[in-house]
C-alpha cells in the first residue's frame, strides 16, 4: 500500500507541478518573515553541512562565480565607486595600510606582524612632535610618513624592524633608493 500512495503522490505532483510551484511561490511572497525565520532555523541546525556545501559549490564553480562578480562590478560601477570613495574618506588609515600590504605582496616582500605595525604607527602619530629618521628634523606627525628603510622594491620587509618615521620631504625624495645610495645624499648619513 505505501508504494501505491508514493506512486500516487508522484503522479499528482507531476500533473500539478506548475500550480503547486505557483502556490508555494505566492505563499513565500506573502510570508517573508516566516520564510526568513525558517531559513535561519534550518541554517542554525545544519551549519556545518551548509558551509561544506557552499565551499563545494564555490570550488566547483570558481570560473562562473568570477564571471558573475566581474559582470556585477561592470554593471554597478558607479555604485561601487561611490561606496569605495565613502569608505576611503571615512577610513583613510585603513586604506593606506591595505595599499602598503598589497604593494608588499606584489613585491613578494616578507610581511611582519600587522597589529604591531599599526600599534607602532598609532604611537608615533599620537605624539606632538616626532624626529625624522633621515634628516633628524623635528616635525608634527601629520608632516611625516612611515618609510621602509630598505625599500620593498629592493627586497625589504614590511615589518616594524624595517620601518622608520620620515618627514614627507625625505620620504618622497628617497623613494625606492637603497640606504647606501640615499646616505650619500644626506649631510649627516644614517649609520645602520
């Protein structure tokens, strides 16, 4: 008897599939709170399984996802730029740190403890005056930069041991010069 009932259900669904789907869709649109609650409850019970399925989907459809994201970025370029500009304006230090880390990754430089680098930067930026590592002048922190002693372009590390406070004039003039070359241009060369 159970097989007859199962066969009957399958046949009923096959014959009425469009109507059943339409009714289900209508119910979901009429009850979004219930749907949301049901989904979150299901996800809470099956979190590991859902995460595993999601990871498997992403692994299987990497190229498809990449194309979809690229298409979205192209279709929403103005919206994306506006969000990026707002974030950059609200968090200039975070953006600068991200750019430095990105530059370090591109140069295949060793990246040190980023939390320690942030603490170091915050400590000197909170002072009233700081001393330039290169020219030994006294400046306000707003007139100074974090400078890589051994430039990233010359295989320097992005770590606290390779960072120094440099006035903007020295940092912009030094650019990516190695310390030996840069020392020749200084009146009072730095001893390393």
